[in-house]
C-alpha cells in the first residue's frame, strides 16, 4: 500500500484517485478551491484526505494533476520539497483554442520540461496522459481494462508507478525513456481532436487507446 499526494482537484485528480484507492492505497488531494476540494474528498470516501495546495508534501509519489501551464508554478512553489520524490506528469500540452497544435517547443515534451525544472532532484514519470478522466472512474472501456502508457528514465520509478496502475485494475505499459513522452503527448493531440470533431458523434471523452492483443 502506498501513499500518494495528488496536486490538483479537477476531473483527472478524481479519476486517478479512484484508481489508486481501488488498489488499497491512500491519497491526499491538494487543491486551491476549497469547496471543490471538500466535495472531491467527501465523494472519494475512506482512504482519501485533503489539504490546501502549498501545504507540506507527505508522500514519496506526487502526481501533478494540473494543466500543462500550471506545472511550473507548482514546482517553483514546492521547490526542494520535491527532492527525492517520484513526480508524475499527466499533462497534455495542447492548444485548446484550436486543438491543432502542441504548446511545447519542437522536440520537447511537457514531461521533459518538468524534469528540467526539477534539475535531477526528483524522478519524473509520464503517465495517465493517454487516459481520459471519465474512463479512469471505471478503469475500463468496452469491457477492456485501460492501458496506461508510462515513460521515464528511472526503471525503479516506472516499476513503482506500474505496480500502482496494475493494483488499480489497469494495464501498465512501459514505452521507454522519458523522451517517449513526446510521442505520448503528440498522439493525444490527434485523439483529443477526434473527441471534439462533430463528424465523430460517438466520441465523448469516453474512448481509450488499447494495444491488442
């Protein structure tokens, strides 16, 4: 059983927390919106607690369940409190006004930006960016368990996150080093574009990427 700090109190924080609780872990949600934070923690039930963002971190595993643009302020706010942690970046750096481009520099992923900001003080893992919030609540789509694609330079950190994913009823897939996050984020530009395309009326943010068999 692990303890996980999740920074953020939105839909993705909820979905990830539900999967982590399913694996008999405990989660602490750190958010800035008091009412939203309270409602989320109460809805999650036993095993979940809450604190305002900026409070000291308690867990070795820290999930940045915030949009791409908010990751840097969070890292700067916590500073050396992130030293020695496993930091999970879940963001997709999409231009949500056009859904037609990534907002990172060419050849650079959001996860690599996080790693640069941390300067080697923490182990960065990319995970959960290829799963939508709604699908995380059940962990399955069309009767199939979710695939969670995981990238990182630390084999130990990836193993820890993979174990949490598996305990939550999903299938972890190690896709390689952290630089593979570039491809994980790029593919979600395509997939997210399909969700908002009126030609695909059955795509309502409840689809999933699945590698078969």
